[in-house]
């Protein structure tokens, strides 16, 4: 996939081993100038070094620190990023809690990062894409948006909201040649999830048709395709990259 001449902003990409890191690597390998975001500049610097040193990487990478729970920080991120051609709304907070035990601060943080931040970034950056002739926005959803997962009520609700926004934005920005789609991963061995749940993710891979978890690079390939000109006739789609989890 060729991203030469494109600038891409990938949120939640400032840690080695995450989906954002894998996506940034692919976009840079295709020639994109990638903006990596996260809350920790030291970790972000390591991701930038990795992306720059990746074999075959033809693009560039730079890091912008941003706490996406803070709307003013999101505004600054949009301003610092400038005009982008590709926006990947990947950053996410995943609270695990029964509904009756859900901490309200964690509830608010999940909606702030998972819904409000993509909303604010899209509101700021989609018009710039339109002014430049068009662009592509990819929202990272989850199978939790459409499946009942008791410990993940809040997370699932945020991703269902993001999928609804995806459809509305696709209709809203179509006339401006800005495509908006979502990719919904299933169980995936990101560094954060493995640290929290163990290398087998508590057996979650066995709930899929393929009977395994995904490597982040596999899902990143889907995100990169949806972002690319090869998917030029796709908008408003929710693409499952879940090993068949939602099909069975």
C-alpha cells in the first residue's frame, strides 16, 4: 500500500507492542509521514525510533504528547498536527468492571478518550482534509460494541457510540471526499492486554472461529487497507477483524 505524500495521525500509538505502534509502522513503511501520540514522551521516542528504523520504512515519524482525556490537549494536538490526510482514532481506555461496581471516574475517562477525543479530532481535522481534496478516517472499534460482555459494559458502550459516529460522519463528509470507516478487532495480543490478562488472554482466542488471538500486525494490515486509496469506494463500513468472533 502506497501512502507516499500522506500525513497520518495515529492516536494511542506511543507504546511498543500496541495496535497503534503496528499501524504506524505499516503507514510509514508505505511512505507516510506519521504523527505518533501518547502520554509518555520516553515511550513515544522509542516508538519513533522503531518506526524510523523499520526495514523498508520509506516515511517519517514524530511524536506529539497528548492526554486525550483533556479536551484542551486534544485541541492542541489537532493544531500541532496541522493538515493530515489520514486519521486513525485508535487510543482507548478499557475499564473492566461489573455495572454495579463501576467507578464513575473510570466511566468518565472511558467516554472522554474513546468517544469525545475522536469526536473533537474529527471535527477539527475533517474540514482540513476536505480543504485538501479529501482524506480517510479510521475509527478503531471492538467486537464489544455488538456483543454482550458483562465486565465490559462501559467499554462496549463507548465503542458502540464510535460506530454510530462512523456512520454519521461517513454521510456528513462524503461530499467532501472524506471517507470514514471503522475496524473492529477481536481478542488481540497487544502488550497492554497481555500484561493485564496473560499471554493467552484468558482463553479469549478460543471464542473465535479461528480459535486463536490476533497479532496486532494482522489488525494493522486491515486498518492500513481501509485507510488507503485501495479502499476508495468504502465509507461508513464497520470491518470486523476478529477471527470470526461475531460470525458464530
